[in-house]
């Protein structure tokens, strides 16, 4: 059997190892019914290889053999043929932030009618729930050799408004309502009066439409989080404005506990704003390049409006105009708020450091005064000690002189001493010298005893036996 209409006699192995993008178009035919789904990866570096393994599992579940498969690092597809001759193509692509599946059902009989809804390929079901967050789901129907008016489109496309146009500067028409059907898929209807005109343009047209849908939804995906963040940022801006006004008024007379309380509150708010900033930068940073990709694909679509509807470009521009700019403005506001918090915290920290320095200077002054007072007290105690020692010498000499007087008087009565009064007078200087010697000896004895007790160490003490 021949799976590639343009080369019926060539071997499958040689065909499958051609460049994927160039080779994929050889398997495409019309009419066709395509289901497309895209999923956002929360951790692309980890989940991208997992999505490749998931695609290999999908090929196995669909019964697509390896020799009918082209699989590269970030893309691949496989082809199989059903019992009735219909063709099924499963395609996988992995991008920077998302990956996607396309399942093509191409009837063998070109006259066989195809319609929206579940794929009617024999025995087909999608076997598992893919990884990641669903970005979009599309149901695309390609019907050559047909024409549709507004009433025909209204019966096939759900929703109140239809968007339709001729594209690629050819007589190829695309219509959609951008409204999910009962299966949660947005429907696209592609037709052309001449199948030979549509088929060569079909792969490029599909890539443009799918890129528009994927990147438009990726731009709008964080919009709810963006709206919540706008409210949070406004709350933090008002709170910081009040805090800064209060601090400006009361900073001069603020005490250290008050400064510490302000600093703790501002630091907590700053951490919360930083957490919000990191989260929103991760979610919104890619919006600008995605917006450029969307506008580039809108230009490549080269639309010409039909009489009965607005164009796809009109709808997409209405949906995304200003969204990426709004995201960037929010990031700018958050960055400015972070800088305001940093500035206020820096001022408070400087004020706290100055207060601490003032306290240290005051404490040093108190210590200096205390040391001066202690020094004065020590000097007074030294003077008092010398005075007491001098008085002690006099007192001891007085008592010694009194005792010696009694002794000399007794000697005089015994006739051993001629003049006891003279002897007592002569003994007074000796008593002074003797009392001074006793006091000096006592001080030295006390000092030696004290020094000996301080010199005793644990190694000097006897060890127990």
C-alpha cells in the first residue's frame, strides 16, 4: 500500500528518514479531520523528555509501528492505516514552554463526508491524560471542493459570532467562532473550491492557525493571576504609602523599639512583595515574545475579509491588545514597589544603627564616669587606709608607751632606775618604730598568704590515690 500520495512506489523507510517538516506534508491529504491539544509544562527541562516518552507510548497504543515513525528530540509523527483504508497521523511537537499533539484522520474515500466531534477512525480513542496544564483544544475540519455561506457556518460553529476570511492571498477560506463546543474544543472550518489549490498550502496554514491559537492562549493563560496580582500590588502600594508617611512624621522622635517594630513590618511586606514578583516574572516574562509571535503569524495569514463576518485577526487583536503591555506594567510596578521598600528599610536600618551608636556612646560615657568614680573611690580608700595605718601606729605606740611607763615606774620604785619619766620619754620614739614595724610585718604576711592562695592551681593540689 502507499501512504504517501506523491510517491506511491517509494519505500517507507527511505521516506520516513527525510527531514520531518518537509516530509510531513507528503502524508497530508484532504478531506481531513484534526484534533489538536496543547499542554503547558511547569518544568520544561524535566517534562519535555517525559512528553517524548509519552508520545512513544501513544504511538504504541495506536498500533503505529516504528518503521512508520519519525521521532526527533523535539518533534515527531507516526502514520498508520485502518482496516477500512483510512489514514491516522499522530504528531507531537515540544516547544519552549508547551508541547502539543495533532491527530489527523484522513478518509480513504475523498467523497466520504466528515464532521466535527470525535474522530471516526476505526477503534480510535486517546489512551491517557497528557502531562501539564491544558492550553487549548481544537477541532479542525478540512473540506475541499465546498463553499459555505453564513447560514451553513452558523449550523456548524457554536457561539454568537463567526469570524471568517480568505487567507494566504488565495481562494482558501477559514472560519471559526472561538467558542468551545460540547466537547470543549474550538472549531475551525477550512475549505477551498479547488483541492489542488488547498493541499500545497495546508501544512503552512495549519502551522499558522495552531501557532495563533497556542500563543494567544499562552498570553491569556496567566490573566486571572495577573488580575489578582494587580489587586495585591495596589494593597501593598497603599500600605507602604501609609507606612512611609507615618515614618516620615515620627522618625525624628522614634525610640529603638518603635524603629525595630517598623523594620520588622516592612521586612515582612518586602518578602511578600518579593515572592509575588518572582511568581509573576515567571508567569509573565514570556508574554512579549509570544505577542510578537502572534502578530507575526497574523501577518503571515494574509487575511481578506468575507462579507458576512469579522476576520480572525480582528478577534485575536481584540483579545490580546494591551495584555502583554499590561503584564509588563505590572512587573514594572512590582519592581518599583520593591525598590521603595528597599529604600525605606535602608533608611530605618541607618536610623537604628545611629540609635545604637548613640546608645553605645552614652554607655561609654557612663562607663567612663563609673571608672572615674571607681578610681576616685579607690584613691579615697587608699588615703583612708594610709590614714588608718598611721593612726594605728600612733595607737599601738601609745599603748606600748603606757605599758613601758608602768614598767619604768616599777623599776624606779625598786631603785633600779633613777628617772622613770625620762625613760618613758625616751621610749616613745622606740614605741613608734616598734608599732610601725609590727604593722608592716602584718601587711607583708597577709599579702604573702593571699598571693600563695591565688597561685595554687589544680595541678598543684595532690591527686587522690
